[in-house]
């Protein structure tokens, strides 16, 4: 996708919500939305240079170390939604009208609980699978050769696949003056891609050109280091889909207020490590899901992830976001207080038993005991404590004792 970062390639695409978006979960099969459900009218066309769109997308959603990060970016979007004139602050779109403070507290809780859980899910998988990044994969496979033509001396079963116009062998003919591979070494694998930051980022852009695949670079600033943790799955995709699931349920609609979310970028005044966009551009989304999908795609054009990182992250983010919403909604309606507590006791060793019971984060618990069922219960020395995990475990002596235990649960300590 690095070859699509050239605003001078003459390719125009329509990024209107009427043509772009509305994809199936985990796919890029969307053909847009027929009409804006709020206005009842079709979305207006929004033709832009593909090379401007891809570069803006890559940088707008980058959310690197010096930014608000991907979860913070979705908090910014949530704030923008909440601040829209005439927006009704009703949970689920139908509940009672909330004041600003209650709305914000509950919105932030739901949204950030989901993105927190998304981080746990994504980074667990990153550590487990240790998936490589594009820069490592492309350079390594290019070093091996190509995997398409077994009759070529460059053939290697784990090399890069040859794709005419994108990945090719450098031959004597193709490297002649005036030919597409001029200046490249014969017998190497070439790729048409973004060649790196230009000498004058404020006045130049690099476009795309043929270069040795072993020198491939992501679309990033010259001193940017590809994240030093595994690629699979994409955190951006997981965070964003989880956030979109929560925002859809919290606001009561998958659509942005008015049926359209947007962000404008002036000509040649947004990109930081090369000039661009070449023309003024406006990103547009009908739904939170459309915005989340673009956040995931941005990492492909940015050269930080491959497609499987993105689409798998979306699927996981969806599960995380829905489950987070189901849980936080129980806090909102109070049904969380009806969670049954299951207390178990097993012999841990010759001297101690293990007391274990489930807890709900944020709730208060107190363990009590009695020497007989007809006797009153006394408080355990621990007293009331606030749960920070989903389970509590405590060891208790069994020497010379016969006791019965119970657990009290409350929203606040007595």
C-alpha cells in the first residue's frame, strides 16, 4: 500500500460516506451508505486524490508517543459528539436527559473501560504470537528473493511474491537509462513504494518510486522507529472498534450526530514530514464503525501493520467493546448489585484452608464468620475492602477451629 502514497499518480477516489465505508466486521467490503438517515438525502460526493487521502489518513490516526494516543483520540471524538449543538444527552438515545457532568462521567467510564480492556486483549495476543512488522517482513523476504518464478536464480519459497507494477525483479533491460529500474542493482528485488522523508519536508513530497525492497521504509518521519513490540494484532484497530461499539450503544445510534462526522485539512499545511495534502481535504464518516475502520486502515498505509493485524484487531475489539458495554451498563442500572457471591472453601494444606469468592470491581466486600449457625457472625479482621479484581482469595487457619463463613457485598462501606 506504500505505492498509493503518491498524490501525483493521477488516481482520484470518492471518500464520501455514500461510497466509502459500511463494511462488514473484519472486512473491507463496504460500498457506502445509500442515504444519510438523519437528512434522508444521499451523501454528497467527496472526490480526492488517493495519495492525499492515504497520507492524511496515516498521519491523522497515527496517535504516536507525543499525542493523546489511540484511546485518547476516541475521547476527543466523544467530546466532539457530546458538544454538537442540539445533541440530546440520553444514554441509549432514549433514557432520561442527563446533565453534562453525569453524561461525561458515564461516557468516559464506558469508553475508557472498553479501550482499557482492548489494550489487555491486544497486548496479550501481541506477546503470544510475536507477529512481525512490515519493515521486518518486507526486508527479510526481499533479502531471500522472490517466490513467484521458480526458474529464476532469485527464487526462494519464502521470498516476496512478484506483482507486476509493484514488486519486480531488476533485469538488465529494466535497469537501462530511462527504464523504471534505472540505478538499481541487477538481480535484486525492487518495489514501488514511498522512498522516505524528502530533504525539505515543508516544500517537497516524496511520492512513490522504484527502490530496492531491502531498503523499504514505512510512511513515517525519518527518525521514527517502528514500535518495538509485535504487530499482531493492531492496537489501533482493537481500540477503535471497541470504542465504536461503546459509542454506538451509549448514544443510541451508530451514526455521528447529523449522520456525518468530519475533519478538515488545509492544503499543504497538515503533514509534518513532507508537504501535503496537495489540495484541501475533508475526511468524512457516517458511523463510528466507519471511522474505526479507517483508523485500522491508516496503519496499513502508514506501514506499521499488515492487513491481518487490522481485520483481526477489529473483530477482537468488537467483542471487547460489547462485553465492556454490557458490564458497565449494569453499573448504570444498578443490577450489578444483584451479582451473586459464590464462596468456596478448600483445604490448602494441613494447617490452612483457602477461602475464595468472586467479586465485582468497585464494590465493597466483608468476610464474616460464626462458630455456629445459631450464633451471631463476627467481622473478619480485614473488614470492608474494595474489590480491584474479579476474585478474592484468603487463607485461614483450620487448627482447632470450626467456623462458618459468609460474605457481605455493598456499594459503599457501612
